[in-house]
C-alpha cells in the first residue's frame, strides 16, 4: 500500500513540469523518496539545535533555523 496517492502526485509533477518535459514512469517515487530524506534531515537538524539550547521539545524556531541549513545542503 503506497504512502501517498501516486496519481495525484503524478498530476502535480506534470503540471509543474509543463508540456515540454516528459516524466519517467517512476519519477513520482524518486521525488517522494527525496522529500522523505529531506524531512528526516530537517527533523534531525532541528532536534540537534533544540538539544544545544537545552530544550527537550522541538519548536518552530528550531525548524526554521534547521530549514536554512538543510535547504542549502539539498540544493542541487
């Protein structure tokens, strides 16, 4: 059982790619996996920042700080 509706994701990808790009059959799977890796790295970085500040819970400001670092790392 998939974790997301593949048909919906494919429609979104095709809409963003435009008519001049062809998308491979399993591109949605690769995009979803990359998204999940990004989420995992983001939460790991946010929890490290929270721990450095001596807090037990991850707050929004920790995620914002971590997002800057994580986006730089994932930028292609």
